[in-house]
């Protein structure tokens, strides 16, 4: 397979941002179904925002083979969905009088360190089983902030890559010229 032109070997699962988004989805699914009342529209809203935060990163990564514009757009949709979810977690804590841990809170520091080292959703699915809603929400918030930082970096890389290499038309032109040069 010739991967020099329209490479089909992109692997969104290897992106740390995707791995974190998967952790966020799994945590959110558990959280929404455990702590929100059946019939509360927030359950669907949170789960769908978490799902969008994961799925759009995958879709954008694959679409990027033929559309750098779509890859950037969907990656940003991913980011926007995670911010929507962030607000839901913050709202949950605020309206219930629960603590959103400050940046310098020892629990926050410990959680940031743990989350920075763990990107496997199974780890979180096991760990949250015996945690309170306040703790789970703060873990999710931490992961969302970490994913957001990675996504911003990814968007910057995508922008820079587009400026340096162009999009599909430039890639097609280069491939055609290269083929012509090699084949006389």
C-alpha cells in the first residue's frame, strides 16, 4: 500500500486526546446513570456531549485523509462538546453545594497527577465504583481540562501542518508530478 499519497493508516486510537476522551465518556456514562434521576434530560445531554467529544476526534482524524479543513473543524467540535460537558459537571457540583476542587487543592493535585499517567478507560471504570459523585465529577473535570490542552495542541499542529503542506489538492498535485517524474 502506498501511504505517501492519501495515507490510510491514521490511528486516532493512538492519540492521547482520544484515549482521554474515551475515559471521559465512560466516566460520564456511569456518572449520569448513577447520580441523575431517570427522566432527567441532563443524562442524555451529558452522555451525548461526552460521546461527541470522543467520536468527533475519531471522525476528524479519518476525514483528515482527504479534508484538512474537516479534520480541523471536527477536532474543534470535539473540544466544544467537552466544554459543554465541563459546564454540566460544574453545574452539578454548584447546584448541589458540592466542592469543585481548586487548582491548588491537594485532591486536585493528586488527581491531575493520576490522570496525567492513566489513559486507559478500564482503570477509571474500576476506580470510580467506590467514589462519591463529588469525586467522580472532579475526576471528569480534571480529564476534560487535560484533554482540552491536548486538543488545543492538536489543532495548532493541524493548522501548522496545513500551512506547510496544504490540503488534498496540493497533495494530489505533488503525487501526480512525482509519478510523472518517475515514469517519464
